[in-house]
C-alpha cells in the first residue's frame, strides 16, 4: 500500500531539510568552529559544495534506475545477497544515528529543562512519538513535516534576527581561521553533515519521477546549506574564538543573549519549541525507515509487528553512552567522519555497477 503513495516536492524537501538541519540545534556551529575557527562559514560553504558534487554524480547515475530505492538497486546488482547487504548497512547506519541523536536530544533537554528527571523518562517522549509515527505511516510523517518544518525554520530565523545586534563582524578574521589544511583537507570528511540525504534514496518509490527527485534534492540541499551557513556565521561572530569552542548547545546559548525590553525575557523558549519539534520529527522519520528497511530487506509482508521490538532496541542502545559528551563524541568524531562512505560512495558504486549490468544486457539483446 505504501508504494501507491506519492509525495510532492514540498514534503520531500521539508523532510530532508529537517533531517539535515536538526544538528544545527545540537552541535553543528561548534563543529564548524572547531574545523574552521573564524573561517567556520568558509568551512560550511566548502562541505556544502562537496555535498552538491556528490549528489550531482549520484543523480547522473540514477537515470536508468527510476522508481527504485537504494535497496532495490542493491537487489538489481547482487540479487538477494545484494539486497540483504545494502539493507543491513542502511539499518545499522540509521540505528546508529537515531540512537545517538535520541540520547543527545534527551540529555540536552534534561540539561536545559528537566534537570531532575531520569534520562529514561525523557527518552520516553521520543519513544512514544517514534511508535506513533511508525503506526500512522510515512504519509502522516511527510505531511507533518510539510506543516511544521516551515514553522521551525521561522523560529530559527527569528532567533538569528534577534541576536544579530550581538554580532561583531571583525571576528571573522583571520579570514582563513584554522588554516587551509584544517578546513579543506581534514574538513572534507565532514561532508557527512549531509549524510541524511541518504533518506532521499529511500524515498525514491514515493516520488513521481527522476525530475522530481532532482528538484527535491537540490532544493533541500540549497536550503540546508543556507541554514547551516547562517548558523555557523552568526555563531562565530557572536562568540569569538576560543569561547565558541566552550559552548554547549550553541544556538540555545545564542538565544539566551536575546532580551526585548522589560516584558520579553527568556526568548530561548522559542528555541526550545523549535528544537524539540525538529528533534521529534527527525527520530520519528528515521525510526520509520529502520522498520521499513528491515521489512524490505527480508521481504516481510508487514512492518507494524516490528515497531515495538525496534523501539525497545533503540532505547537500550541509546542508553549505552555514559553521558552527553560521550554521545556527542560518538556523533561528531566517529559517525560524521565516516558516514559519507554510506551516503555518497555506496550509492555511486551500486549505481555504477547497475549501469554496467544494464549495458551488458543491452549488448546481449542487440
């Protein structure tokens, strides 16, 4: 039934924008400052360009695979073994990032608002949303993104506008920050910031054609790059180096600087609403694709019986890191250094092999 559903460009773009940009609320501005220093905005432009190049190559190879998601491509290349290998890689990828983010989000909320609550209690909110979203299905998740993501983006931009009077533009100097090697060599691995674009290659069966796939992908990458650039630029011009490296939950720290007269205080509440909404949408979407990938990989008829087991599994995995810093380290130092292999290299290799197979088939029939 799911395959009969077709999303418009709007829903697909908002899904990807939220998936890529959620990390802004957690640690991206600080990560950009670690690699770029005062040139964190240059670092952001650089990894954005790399992501566009990688996506362009994948689109060029996707021409002959219209309507097939990346698991279907794996099956076309390697039959059942190919499908199982690709599906399992995607499941591990999504389980890792979802469990780490679930713990990071929960620890951050506990740090800011629910200081006396146990971490398991905070995670229950995410668990309920994940289970509910999976039961209602991808269509409901997609429509919800189409409604809420523009509101989340508006909240984010309001924070940026209201904190702009704290900007010191001279803090972008020295212009090359931490140096060319740190930005353009070591920093290249951080193209994994865009690793959630992989979700687009799971959404392919729900997109009308490759033209819509191309349009949705480029729109999502364009807006995501703009939001990442704005966040990194404003952060480094509000908090100078090395203070920028000491801030936990960077956007929240910027929001705390905002005051509007005597009657408007605690504007960071706007941040909390936008942040929690973006986080819940992110983990719910990822969770749906975990059970969807499992169902498709092992050719099961239904995915709903998988929801509770996978929800409990994710919650248990998310509790492995001992604290917030450990969870952030798992995401920034490990996942974001190597996720580009799954996001860009794997699809390129699979699609290239598929093209070779199609070419051989055409020769045999000629």
